[in-house]
C-alpha cells in the first residue's frame, strides 16, 4: 500500500514538473556521481535546466511509466531497456551504451580480516544488498554468489536489503553493516572503505549502463543534445575521473569470461531468503 501511495505522489509531482521549462532525467543511482557532474557542466555551458531523479533502475522505470513523463532514462543495466522496449515506450534510435560496470564487494576499512569473497561467510559479518527486484546490482550480486557456489553460505549474513546501490554502500559507511554488494565504481575515492579484489574468472557478468529517450518526451531535441554531451569527450573525462569504463574492450579485459550485458533472473525463493520487500 505504501509503495502505491509513493508512486501516486511521484506521478502527481512529475505531472506538475512537466509543465516547467526543464528536462526530466531518470538516472540509476549507481551513476549519480558522474552524471551529476556531467549534467551540472552541461547546464552551465548551455543554460538548460535539468531535473534529476535518482533511484534503482527498475523503480525509475515504474515511475516513468506511471507518470508518462521523462525525457531521458539511464539504466545501470540494459536489461531494463529491454523491458522498456517490450512496453513500447522508448525511441529505439536513441538507445546507447554509456558505460560498463562490474559487480564488487566493499567492506569497512576497519575489517582487516575480510579480504576474499569466501571471508563473507564469517559469522560476525553483516552485509547489505540492493533489492534485486528493482536494482540491477542486487541481481548481479546474487549471480556472483551463485556462480561461485557461495549463496547458501553467505545469504544468512545479508541483513539489509536497500532500495539502491548508494543506500547499500551508505550502510557500510555508517557502520550498520560490515560490507555491501556494489558496483566496482561505487567506492572510488572513498578512503573509509575497501574493495575486495575478485579473480577475473569469478565475475560472471558485466553490466551495460544504457541510455534512451522515452517516446513521451516533450523535449526530444534537448534530450538528444544532452546525451551527445554525456557520450562525448567532456562526459568521458568525468567518467574516467570517477573510475567508470566507457569501452567494452576495457571491461572485458577485467573479466574476459564474463557475459556482457543481459539479465540474471532472481527466483522468488531467493528473494524470500533475502527478505526482499
């Protein structure tokens, strides 16, 4: 019931926002640091106004469909672009890959005893994961554990299911949990956390962050201009600054055997074990 109320409030908010002189940009929270900086630079350069809405890729897609508003949609995974395509709500010619991300585990810098994936089995380790139903990073985390035959032994230590990857990471920084499943880019530049190094063969999938323009966009030309800027030299510079990979060959070099893009389906049984809402 609460979720329905929240979606209705978002719908009304976006209906009102759409009358203003601004683009509406739905952006996956895992790309926030880079996109926020790029969009700010774009606004200063062009004088255009952009309203940013961040969240899990799945949640954002639901918000966008409910409100029938939005000029740009950036998902952390191309899987949600496929879902949007199936709903017939995107301009197919606008679909572009923005960056590539790998699943990762970040732990508190205080936990000197956690250095491998298997160390997450320790009984005193509390973990956070983004909800696999609405955030691609959560599904990638489950796939990572299943691929390495560690889900059953580590799942009991997953105590927090967060709305998105940034919320999961925040739990580590707050000390609520000792570790979290994130993207490889999430902890870049943060000295209070460390990333567990994963062997290349342990990484099953690479995420393709993908951008598009919804068919109900009222500012298609402006959206195309911003996307061009994001994918251009100015955007690439910011992505590199924050540790993002913009070329598939560079991502494949880190995980040669990983599947590029696509979706890992998390079963209802696994969702129940995680306590996902």
